[in-house]
C-alpha cells in the first residue's frame, strides 16, 4: 500500500488560501511569543509582497 502525502489527504491543506492563512497565523503567533512583537505586524510582514533589492556595483574588486 502506497502512502499519500499529508497535503493530499488532509482536507484542510487542500484549500490553498485557507492553508496559507493558517500558516501565516501560526508562524506569526509563534514568532510574536519569541520576539515580543505584535502578531498583526508579523502577519503583515509575512503577507506583503517583497520589494526587489538592487545591488550597487562599486566598479572595483572587493579585495
């Protein structure tokens, strides 16, 4: 008998929007406990799209 992965058998994990929302809430609350930061601010950071960082080239070798 071949075992299926949990993500295929658990109905709570098959709906991606619910899964993502629950994952963010879980990580945010755990991180808030460890850091003392508010859950809302951590959840906001986790759900905001990242801005691309640009690297400046100095033109000379780092050595």
